[in-house]
C-alpha cells in the first residue's frame, strides 16, 4: 500500500511515498529509506525499488529531495549535496515516528546520486543500521571529473565561472540562468555524453520513465557547492555497519563505487550485475528483479524480518 506523506527537512517540507507491506497484522518491521537519482523524483526508480522491497516485508519511504519534485524549497532545481544528506536523515527521523516501524532497524538505499548521499548520511547518523547503493555516484565527482572520470578540468572551471556569474546576477535582483540538464534529442545526448548520455536521455526524456516533475535543469548555485563536497569522506565512520554496493559491469560510473568500496572499513560487498549499464539498473526488469532479491537478502540478514 502506498500513502502520500510529508515531513520536515531543516525547515523545508518534503513530499514522500510511504510503502507498507501487504500483510499489516504483524508487529514492528524493519524500514528502508530510498533516495532518488540526481534530477529524479520519487515516482521513478526510487519508487520502483521502494514498492518492490515493501512487497518483501519492509516498510519503505521514497521521497523528493528539497527544492525538487513535489517537495518545497527555493530556488527550484537546487542540487545541494549537504541538504540532500540532511533529507535522508530527515526521512529516517520520520520513519522512527511511524507505528509498525522498528526504530532500531532502519536501513538506507541510494540510487545513482543518492548512492553517494547515503554514505555520508550513514557515516554521520548511527540510526542507519545497514546501507546499500545501486549505480552509486558521487555527484560532485561526476561534475568535477565526468561520469567516466576523464573530463578535462577546464570543463568544471568554466561551470564555476557560470555559477559565480549566476550568484552575482541574483545579488543584483535579476533572474539568473539555469543549467539545462538534457539536450533536445537523444542524438545530441549521445554526441555530448556518449552512450551513457543517450541512456540517461532515454530514461528521463522519453515515455519510458519521463515524469513532469523530474528536473530538467539545476540551479547554478548547486555547482559551486559540489566543488567542496566529497561523498566518500565519511566512509570510515560507517564503521562496522554493513555495506552492499550494486554495480553494472557496463556502467561507466563503476569507478566511483569501486573507490567508495575501497575506503569502507567494515563488512562490505560489491555485487556486479553482468551486462548492465548504469541506467539499466533503474528499471529494466531483467536486472531489477535479481537486484531486488539481492537487496532483500541483504537487508533481511542485517535488519531482520518482521516480528
């Protein structure tokens, strides 16, 4: 069952979908916060994973990040890494208030950019007892270094110039430009970002998964905030809490999961999905089905079953 809910994140109202398992006549259950990719919304892959995990006995919560989707906050389209981490902690706080949720058995799942955000959230919030990622990305590394890690440093320097100019424009009381996330066609997306760019376009900008509230732009103020963010800096603070990282063997972003995995000091597993790209793990059933089973086994072992 899906219920529309709202909760507070540092003064901003977030909109979420709470998924509860079909059988309600049990005691307390483990719960999982599910974070969406950069530019995504709760109705897309985060909601898919949340609903599938709820079918397997977990209470799950997918939500829109602050400044995006149905959630509050201005300027719209702001991707603030620090606040994205705060959003995840706020979602944990909300779950602790729900009847039927065992507050001592809460886990976190992050997909794409949220796969980066759940790591510092877990490192700094001991209420998260187990953490998993799917196609994990540190969005700051992606903007600074490119999806494959080979981007010319001059690219990000030029983006910092644009971010600085946007801040000055705002200070003058004028409306600044925004950072357009997607080109006009899949051919342009492929020319700009290779097959990874084309796959992102196919997911976000076609009937496959297009949603009217999915972000088509970012506010430039988020870019210079990414310059100082490091999703992997708190990996040691996760300590002995278990970590599972799910990665497609064809994902150009896989190097980021590998880097994070290498910095983890506790029980950890990296699970490779043969033949899958980064975006394939968002919604293609041939990959999602087995990944959900893997996640189910992981969270059931680390958080326990409903009691």
